[in-house]
C-alpha cells in the first residue's frame, strides 16, 4: 500500500524539516505539502478516491483557510471524515487542544523543538499509521488525544 502523509503548514522551514525528517525515517512514505487549508482540501479532492492520504498533519494558523476551518470541512465531509487528522502546531494551550479534539482531530501534536525528537515521532507514526497509532505515540509528551489527554508520558 502506498502511504501518503499530507502536511498543511505555511511555515516553509517547518515544512522542509518535516519532510526531511520523514524521508530520513521512512523513505517509502510520500510527503505531500500545501500552504493552507484550502490547498489541503483541493489536494485531497484531487487525490481521491484512489490515493487519499493516510494521515493529515494540519497547522492551525495559516492564511486563506486556517486549520480549524479545514478540520471542520474534513470532518463534515462523509468521504473525508475518516482520514485521521493530527493538529501540528507550535501552540500547546489546553483550550486549543480541547477544541481540536472536539472538532474531531485524532490528536494534537505540538511541534517539537528538537529535530531528533521530530524524527523519532515521525518514525513511530509512520510505522504505526496502519495500526494502533494512539497507543504507539502515547509516550511522547507533546502529543495529546482524548484517549491519552490526561496521561503523562515518561520523561525523555
């Protein structure tokens, strides 16, 4: 199965680091990048039905269409609602985390400041994208979900 991760983020440096890290840990995963929520929806619709992404990483603060609006569109569309969405943001405010999870995000992923941590997280995600992703990522302190929101992972 061809695996596609879609990253919607307007920060060129973050996109470059993300794609480089993903390519390093799993070259078989295709990283498709767009600059805003509208481009994400257009890209997904152009890939359907045969090549939809297995996972969407969605930044919150983007021009044209922000991550909140894009997430709403994804979760309100019957043909797209089952694609797992990970909010991928610099913020770690509990209000934003709760809002993302309430809108239907699988989890909230605070962008790591360390490249090695990003690689470790992407390696785990890529390895488990077709399995029990939430249990695989529970030990990362900067990932929150409804299932693991109150859990504290071990210190890294």
